[in-house]
């Protein structure tokens, strides 16, 4: 099974895909999130794995926009613990390091650790990409911050692990497919998107919309708004709720929502990841 992800080989998205789908997948590295979606949509890849939010940095807005653009289904989620590693050429010691490279977000998440080493920072386009770049040189006084998988892929050395300042660092990933998946688990989640009249800017419109879930005791786990590209200061609302489209109460809630929302799209029902 071919699984598309954004980034270089060894990226956290690849590690999450392996955790979710298993070791036997064929990982397909994509330069952009758009390419991940198009690869699944066109049939080049069977599945895709995309990040949608990080517990420290917040939502990845681009992927919410792409969910709306493509007709793909969400078939699963994975909450992946981000453990940053300090990676170098084999045989290098910490005292030898003068500069560390990584994606700006990873550098920021390891700020205190880097400060204790007293070394320079250099921004890179990707965490795993920093390891790849380093592996292609003979530079021994540079290090990279990335996943343990990246060190394995490029035959590099992990000098230190879990160097992030905040240990509660998780990224939520979504598994994508061309067709929805029938879910029989008790613990399920459904993701939808909807619009409201006048872009959701009329008083009380959003309150009434989410009220269709409250009156049926359906718990909302996330709500996000994104601008509508075709209309200025109008919004699309993305919402996750606990439950399945096969449940009568959820069906009734969606029918009720459709009475006030010009457009409602169900991305999919899938098993919830309750590991944290």
C-alpha cells in the first residue's frame, strides 16, 4: 500500500503513517501538502497522511483548505507524540557541535535545549530535510533536529532524544482515502464542513448551528473557521463531533443543520484515537 506524506523521507508524517498503517507500507514523500492530496485523488497513492493540528503550534490551516478542495474521505486519525532528536554524523560528540539545523518550528520547540549547548541555529525547509542535507556532507560540527526515523533513513547518529522544551508535544494526523470506510467501533468521530447564510456573520447563526448537536447531547471536539475564497469575510466552518453518521441522533443533527446551512459536507466517520 502506497501512502503519501509531506516532507522528506524520515519526516514525522512518515513516522505517523508507519505507526498508523504498519511497517509494510510504501512511503511516498511529497514536496507539498497539495501533492499529497492530488496523489491520493489521482490513484498514484492508496492513502495519505496529513497533519491538521499540533498541541503547541495550533492548526495547519492549509490542510483544512485542501480538505474542502478535494473529494477525499477521512478514514482515521493518529495522535503522534513528537520527540525531537539531536542527530549528527556517526562518531560526533556533543562538544564538537557548533551549529544546529532544522525547521523553524522545531528549533523554537527546542529553544532552551539549544541555549544550554550555546550553539548557532540555521533554519531548514524540513526537519528530515535537515538530516538529509547533513548526511550528504562531511561536516562534523553541525547537527540536525528531527525524528529518530530520519536518523535511521539517512544512517546518521542520534546523540540525544526528547530534547523538546515541552514534553506534551503531539500532532494530530488524518488518514485520507478516495472512499469512505465503514466503522463499527464504539468510539468514533465524524468530521464535517458547513457554510451559513451571509457567511456566518449574522447574529446568532453559529450558535444556532452548533445548537443542533447540543440538544442531542453530541459532544463537539473541535471547531475551526476558514475564509471562503470566493466571498470576502465569509467563512467555512470545520467541525468534529463524537459519534457516527450511522447513529440516528447524528443523522438527525446533520439533517437539522442542513435546514440552516446552505452546504454541509461530511468528510468521514472514523475510529477516534483515544491514546491521550
